[in-house]
């Protein structure tokens, strides 16, 4: 997995997306087709000392909103039910959990969150945002449920493409 170094324009874009300064961001992990960062890689311990298990953080407000709609539809409940009945899916989701932990360990060890990945992995589904961020950052085939979320989103950027310009984002 490769991630781009942070450019000042990326930091400024993520700050606009979040409405606050990003915390612990070390790399752009994925870009929206419009070119803006949509997933960033974060340290497992924030600069203020807080343990932070969310290695891949989804920053795009447009995709966050679309995922909120998917969560409200009951998709998490359906996915979690499938984990209990599909051993192949459960095994692949367990492997995604291990991959997530390995990616985080590459940034440092934090005892308080050792063994805890994100999004409910490996046994639950509790945050589609994290699963989608992991899938986008890692590429297809790493997180099966994250891949399903990304597929369900379709082309979230197509109807109103993002802009890297603060003036364009103000309207």
C-alpha cells in the first residue's frame, strides 16, 4: 500500500472538508476521482496523547453523507447478520481486521488500542464510514464489507464534483 506525502494544499483541503484542523494526519490514503483527498491516514496516538484507532479516516463530506444514508437503511444490521451465517465472509472480514491492525502498527504501537481495529471488525459491523475508508485506502479485495459499501455508494462525486478551491467550496 502506498500513500502520498502531505502537501500544504491537501492539509488545507482536509481542513475545509472537516471544518477544523486535521489531527494526527500523516498521509493522503485515497483521492476522490475529482482529485481531492477523501481518506487520510492518521497516527494511532494523536498529538495530544489520545489513542486513536481510526487509521483510515474518511474526510469527504459528500461521501460521509451518502454513507450516513446507507447506515440509516439498515445495511449494517444486514451485513452483521451475514457474518453469522457465511463463514467465508467472516474469515475475509477477520483478515481485513488483521490487515487494518498491521497498517496501524506500521505507524506505531499504542497499548490502549492493541487488537482493536475499527468499524466493529472482526465480529461486528458498527461503522460503514470506517469500512469504506479502509476499502478505499487499501484497494479492492482487502475488506469485503468495505468493498460492498463502496459499491453501494456508486459515483457519489459525479453529480456535484468536489473542488480543491476554497472559493468554489464556499457556494
